[in-house]
C-alpha cells in the first residue's frame, strides 16, 4: 500500500497563515479537504498495534479502530465516507 508520513499543510490562495493537519508520525492513507479548507485524513497510528487507525477532521477523532481501511476515505457531498471492516461509515463534514 501507498502511505505518506508527516502532516498536511493547507495554504489559502488569498494569503493567511498555513494550517497543519494530521500532524502525527503515523502513515496517512488518504485525505480530503472541506469547502472551508480543513483537512480530514485517515491514518495508521504509530506505536499502536499495527492495524489501529483513525479518521480525523482537523484535530477531532471521528473514528478509531482496527478495521478502518485508511485508503478508502473520500468525500461524498458534505460527508466523509470510509470503510470499517468492509462496512461503509459516514460522518458530516464541518
């Protein structure tokens, strides 16, 4: 699988300070941006059992578990969508 380690930095086209999201030493499998420029991401956590993962919106954890497919995260309208044990899960985007 493909992963990216580090954080996601969002910069506004019109200026303003950059914002960092998913700032962990984990492996980010996928991320999406909200209309407001906030990042949501799915990542595998460092120092945990190898399969423990999270879905986050900004710094808020919306899901944590061992069955999260971190590559399945995507945006559908105003919702985040991902698979947890092959079952579709959703959360509203802020």
